[in-house]
């Protein structure tokens, strides 16, 4: 525990500890959410094309979701050029709708994965420990605990889903269809005949 104050019921509690937590809460929450594609924070969206056409280079634009922290995937983006720009817009060479996967800004702690919540609590403690406990705060110890907790949370999160298949590029598929890797393997399996 950081300091000697009673446990917080809410990051907004009007105590020294509560104010310290509130000062770092949103920044640390958003930062740790952006670091990975946590299963509990991943969402999908179908974005409608905006009427306004980009000034140059791209043919269409889409408004990204307000809760987007990090774009994970644009479906069909294999041949689609895109760029994220200010105002949470994505510019593309193509037309809509646009299907995406993204990391959402999950604000309610009750929606956090328990392993993530433990790591997040330690990260907040690292951010406020010196302010609350002064010289009694052992930053190295909390940093080690955080690293262990975040690694366990990542491991747990990673094994919950099967790998996500990625679209094969034209480069890969052309190698298979033009007598590249596929035909060589075929000859080898047949004894080289």
C-alpha cells in the first residue's frame, strides 16, 4: 500500500490520496490501454463515409469513434492506403463503409480484466508513490511488482483468443500462383519428380 491513508472507494475521493490518484488516473489509464490490444477493450465499428472529400492524396474520409485510443486493423486495407489525421479522421483511397477494429477508452474499472486492473493499480501507485509516502516509498519494489503484474496480464490476455488471420498480400499470393514456393514444395514432396 502506498502511504497510510485508508483505501479509496473512488479515484475522485476528496482526500490527499484521492486527489493524487485523480491527477494521474486518466493519463495512466489511456496510456496502459494503448500499449496492447486488451481483449476487454477491443471493439469493432463500421464507419460511414463522410460527405467531405479530403483536399488531396486520398479519395474519402471517415470519422473515427470518439472512444478510439488506437487503431488495430482496417479490414480490406491490404490494397487500401490510409492515414489517420487530426480530428480523429481516417483518410483512405477507397469508399465506404469502412470496417475497423480498435482499442477503446474503457473508463469504468468494473469493465477491466482483473489481471489488468491489478497492473493498472500498481502503475498508478508508481505515479503517486513519492508524493504520498515520500522517502518510505520503494519505487524499485513497486516497479518490479508492476512489471510482473503487467507481464501476467499480457500473458493471460494473449491466450484467450486464437491468432487473428491477416489477409495475404498480393506478393505472397503471386508467389503461390506463379510456380514459386508452392510448386517447389510439391516437387520435393513427390520425391523431386
